[in-house]
């Protein structure tokens, strides 16, 4: 009986430890993806592209540089709103739907678009993994 008890206790401890490693939102210092998306969108809105780039995954930075070059003088973001957020892959991927309002030169009429962005949690930090930016 004692052996069964110790086996069950060991099993419970093992499951508890591995379960926590698969749940980043339970780790100390965890930052919600929506908070990071807000920092990124604020930087983009104010055309602080160097700051915004810090939220882009390394493999997506060439595409972000192209986006910046094409839109730096053309895209003026007025406002944004996070419409929805969904965690996937045990909390390591976040699908974020954003609506942003903007003016685009030369039209200069207010426009809106919805973006579905994929953010990845890498070493405790959220990064935008690919376009749309």
C-alpha cells in the first residue's frame, strides 16, 4: 500500500511539473499577448519603427523592413482596437485580431482594416511571427 502511495505521489509531482512547463501563462512574470500587441501598435502608430521592430521575430524582420520602406511616408495609423485574442499550442501561440483605422497617402480618406496576426512566445517574450504587420 505504501508503495502505491509513493508511486501515485511521484506521478502527481511529475505531471504537475511538466504541466506547468506547458502553461506559460502560469509562469511568474508572464505578460499577456494583448499587452505586447498594444506596445507594438503604439510604436507603429507613432512611426517608431526601430521600437516596433523589437516585437518582430527575427525571421520576419526582412519582411518588416520591406513593410516599413513601403509605408513609412504613406501609412498614418489613427487608432487600433484588439478585437479578439486566442491562445493556441499550449499558450505558446496567440492569434490576435486587430482593427486599425488609418489614412493612406494619396487618398487621405479614413480607412479601416482587420488584421489577423500570429504571435509566438519565445523565451518568455511575445514576437509577431509574420505579416500582416
